[in-house]
């Protein structure tokens, strides 16, 4: 198993190019199940999760060629099964459920089960499909859904769910009549997917607001589209500039998608200004401690909470970090403590007392964003840090050690 070894304490300088968004590419690749013919997508990131969804789609008979530019054709679907082995490695595999029921009238998708950051149920995906007329049973750990023809419905999501909104929006494109999604997720990745579906001929309005209206059509045609930049990857590099007392040009990001973070980082004293094609981000004189509360978009993203906590652990005062999206997303705390951070968890809050310096240690990645926070902590720390179980980071960050190394970091991947 690979590990990452970092010799910390080097300020990072230079340009970093942001890759395509994992969380946009995954539903967009799944959406091809709705079309016959060849779709072309640009800016697909090179990540483990993308390999997993490609493997899943291929197992269903979908033809896929290419990497960054990827041609996908679901002319014939030969299987409507998403097996446990693939779903357990990546929960987003559940995104094939809506498209399969809509096009094929049947789907058998493994229940994702728990993961390191909480229970993460898919009850809202299932309830919405039932409201659209699907017959859904849970058998032997699988969601078995059937529908001759889905019907438009007025859906209300109790909680804003990103993949839930995406799954049901995809299903509604081929339903009979109009579907209204109330309390829908507003994430930029939902908008990217809606635009792709519109390119396929779907009739969708309101994506990016909490009410999305989809008028069903009888068929969809293939399209060509671009994946938006990864705002979480961009945010991780922005925080790295502040933590290492450096200056990074984050190229290819979309500043509008990063407003909550930009606002917070400015409060910490960092300087952020627009440049051609991205943002120039540099550290301030000192690191002001700030409070952070995660919320659905446009609030502060839960996927940057761990990285922000690493940053606040070297802040000049006290910071309260409240996690409101997932109930158990503080797995990185025990690892940051091993590096000398002073953090106490009280329910959904982490109380972070800034320390002058973190110290290198042997650490273990527990989930995707937790591993990013350990890399940031290690880059700012005195001494050497080893991070094991880096397969978590390969799920969501393209060539992370190469990108940091090009900015001047002393970071190596070691294969054991
Ligand atoms: C997506 C992102 C993930 C991000 C998360 C929140 C993808 C592939 N993943 O995950 O990176 O951290 O949004 O921004 O896009 N919930 C239910 N029932 C459901 C569905 C969700 O109770 O049926 C709850 C979850 O447990 C959680 C909250 O809703 O507390 C939000 O989760 P959700 O937006 O669904 O997360 P994902 O779509 O899985």
C-alpha cells in the first residue's frame, strides 16, 4: 500500500492547474445511461472514483473510450445491476439508479451502507422514485426498483441531498409529465449535470435554485459537454497557501463557486484576488482564528471542513468548527492531535485552539477529505510526516503529490 511522506515547513509558491470536478463528472457519466449514441465529455479528472464509475458502466454494456476527453455510448444496456463490490467502494454508484429505472424500467442497485463519515442513507432517493410510481423493494441488501413508465410528481426533499437531487432529476427527464423538486440541492455540480441533460434534450428549469422543474420527454440524444473545475481541489490549494505562508495562483477554478471559502479565508487574513483564469491566493501576516459552520451550497462546504480545521489548528486563537451536514465527520481530529493540534470535539462542534507549530508524525488517512487535511497539516508542520492508506486521496485528488511538488513541497509517494 502506498504512503505519502512529507518534509514540512516549505512555503508554497507558483501556479497550480485545477482538474475537473469529481462530483460533477460522476453523475454526468451516469447520465449517459439515459441516451442512445455517443456522448463526448471534456475535462474528466483522472481519479479512482472515475475508474470505478467507468467499471460499473462498462459492466452494464456501456462503451467508454478516453480519459480527459471521454466518449461514452450506452447504445445497448446489457445489465441493470450495480453490485455490492463496486457500490461499497464508492457510494456515488447509486447514481445509476434513477437513469436505469427511467430508461430500462428496472434497476438492482446495492445499498451503499455506512461509511467513515456517517450512516449516509439513500432513503430520500428511494422515496422520490416511489412518488414517481416506481415499485421499490429492499432485498438482500439491494434496492430493486421497477416502473413501466415513471410519472411526474411533486417531490419534497426533507434534507437537501446532492446525489438525491441528481438521481431524481435524471429519472424525471424521461418520466411522463412534470416533476417538481422542492428543497433541491443547489450545488454547482447539480447545475453542471442539468446543463448536460439539457444538451441531451431534457426540459429542465431552476437548477441552481431550490426548486427544479423537469418536464419529461420521450427520449434523449447524445451531447458534448465540459466538466466544471473542482471547487474542493481548488479550495484545498487555497488553504495550502495560507498554511505554508506561501502564494499560489490557482488556475482554472471558478471563483463564483468558492465564495463561502474566499470570504472565510479573507477573515483569516489571507489575500485573495482575481487573476486571468483564476485566483491569486497568499497568506496574511498572521492567521486569525475564525468560526466555521458547514452547510449545503452556497454555505461552507463540508468537503473543505477537514482542511479548514488543519488550517485553524495553527491559528492565533480559538476557532469553533461546526459540522451540520454529516454526523461523524471528525475522523481527522485524532490524527491532527498526533501532530500536536489542540482540538476537543463536543457533539457536532470541534473546538480548535491554535498552536504555534504542528509536528511531523506517522498518520493514517481515514477518508478522502481527511487525507487532504493531513497533507496540509504535514506541509505546514516541522519535521517529517508519513500518511498511510493514501488510496483514500487517490479517489478524489488528481496527481496531488505532483501538484504540490511543483509548488515547492518536499512530498514523495512511497510504494511499500
Ligand atoms: C455529496 C458529495 C459529497 C459531499 C456531500 C455534501 C457527490 C458524489 N458527493 O454526497 O462529496 O460531501 O454531497 O455536500 O456528489 N441524506 C439522507 N437521506 C438521503 C440522502 C442524504 O438522510 O436519502 C442526508 C445525509 O446523511 C447527509 C445529508 O443528507 O446528512 C446530505 O447528504 P447528501 O447531499 O446526500 O450527500 P451525497 O450526495 O452522498
